[in-house]
C-alpha cells in the first residue's frame, strides 16, 4: 500500500490578510459566521494538502481550491520537488480575477 505524503502548506501574508479581512466582514454580518468561514477555509486547505492535484488549474500554473460552504477560491501552486503548497490568495468567486493577478 502506498503511503500518503502530506505536503507542507505555506500561506502568504497576503492570503492570510484575505482570510482575516473576509472573516471580519462575515462577523459583522452575523456573530460567529467569520469563525465558520475560517473553519471552512481550513478544511479546504486540509484537502489541498492531502490531494494537491484534486483541484483544476485556473491561472498559469495555479490551482483553485473551492471550499464547500462559502463562495471563495483558494489560489495555490504545488511544488512536487520539495513537497510544498504555496497559498497565494483567497478571494470571493464573484470578484474579477484580474484584480487578484498581481498576487499570482
């Protein structure tokens, strides 16, 4: 049986700020909703970590993980050689991806 090797996840400062900013917005809408948002993002990142190629390539060599409860995209790339996943951005799926290209 083949053993599963987890990839190391590196979240950029910009992506961390995206998550915090969106969580703050959700908490203003409903108390505790921001915490649920963060939890859902973490769950999606775990899936990305276990199966990094399970999400399609969207931009250049970047993949887009899709959390199941919130309409966001987690933009990341995979480095197979050193077993790392770099999360570049987390943004609402209705936003123009051109605005996010500076991060990519």
